[in-house]
C-alpha cells in the first residue's frame, strides 16, 4: 500500500510541475540575446539539421557534450578547449577520450554566430542551446533555454575524470555524483533518459556480458537473449570500438522506449539498468516514465534547465571566446 501511495504522490508532483522555467534563474535569462543576437536559435537549428543529414549520431553527441561539460566544472564550455601550453584538455579524460564527438559542429555554429553577432554568444550558451535543439529535432521535448553563461579560461581534466558518471558505476555512486551537482533522484532518472538516443562502445558494457562481479559470470539483471545478441559483436577481447544502440528499438527517436527497455532488463549499460534494479524509489520513477511519455518529456525539460544552471560563469567572470577551442589571449 505504501508503494502505491508514493507512486501516486510522484505522479501528482510531476503532473502539476510547470512545463518551463520562464523566469530568470540565478543570473541567467531566456531573453539575454533578444536584442544582441535575436536569430541565435534559428542559426543553431539550421546548422544542426544540416549536420544531422550527414551524421545520424549528431543529436546524441551534442547532448552528451553539454552533459559532460556541465558535470566537470560547471556549464562553462571548458570541455571545448584544446590542449595548449597552459591547458590540459578535458577531451583527454576517461569519459571523453575516443568517444566525445561533435566538436566540429559546435565550431561551425560558433563561426556562423561570430559572423552574425561578433563576440556576443558564449560557447557555453551554444552548448546549452544546441543540446535543446538536438533533442527537439530527434522528436523530444522543447524548453526555454536560459542564457548568459560566459566561457571558462581553463579546463580541468581531473574534474572531468572524477565528476562524470561512468557506465560501470554503482547506483549509489551515480546518485552521489548527481547530488554533488545539486540534482536529485528524479533529475537522475529523467536525465538518464537521454540514452533513448545514441550509441555506446563495446568497452562500455563488456563486463556485463562476461565478468560483472569479478567471478567470470554475466550480469544476472541482463536479459540473457539480449546478452547473447550483444556477444555476437562484443567478444571477450577485440571489437572495443564496435557501436551498439543504447535503445535497441528506436535509437534515433527521442521517446520513452529507454524506460520500457529497463522494465524487461534490456538496458545496455550497467548505469542504466541499476535505475530499475537497485533502488525502489528510482524504480517507481522508471515505471512512471515508461507509462507516461508526456511526463518523461516534461520532467526531462525541467531537469535540463536545472542541469544547465550548474555553476555558470556570469557577469565579469570568464569571457566570450571568439573560438571555442581556445581562450582569447592565446
């Protein structure tokens, strides 16, 4: 009975949550570029649609860049900085090396915006907006992006290594990393739904197939027919870079199929499946989102706004980079 009551309470909270935060949050505002660069969203959208036609993985890749940037040192575009004499790039961290992609698309957006409104739109705001547009063009929800972030003058490979959840993490580790960013359990489950699009490498889940607990056995929470299928292209050794859809049924469409897969033990990554198997409260949220695509969309939008407000640089802090890959003084 208690579980039913808590489930109904959760449903009520999500059902009556406002769809978008239209007011200013912190020092960020949805109206920040109304006068200085009014065409910013149209420019970003046109470039992303063109990029999608050339590379079907782009929406998921851009969304992931925003997530990995915010979780390192805040939403400050530190991830976009290349190596230099004074900077060790976050692109070389464990979560990003050989997997983070889409930087060339961000470069194209920045070049176009510099032509339209020079040194006005920050790279950090470009990431936030590009993430929203990527979700929308994949069929997902829209939200009002808050602007006014400035760009960092440095990067932190240690923060990137330590703050971003890994696909092999335990439930409690993932929950703690989200809590450290001011994100609660509902945010964790909703934002994990970004895995309704995109792909993962064999190296990200191999342990589930062959050695989940260090004893040479597979993960018992993984559907065994699904595991057999995965083994055909993810052997014990080799094939490290082979790609697999995070949602094996609709990998290019932003929908709630991700949660339905978790219900039948077909989450690809350990970090996905533990949301259903390791915590009763998160399991209830998974069930809710699996039943109600509209509530998933609503909460995902809210949680993206919240994530985009992680430690932004505003005012006179940081700078507006002319090139997202390097600081202006270089």
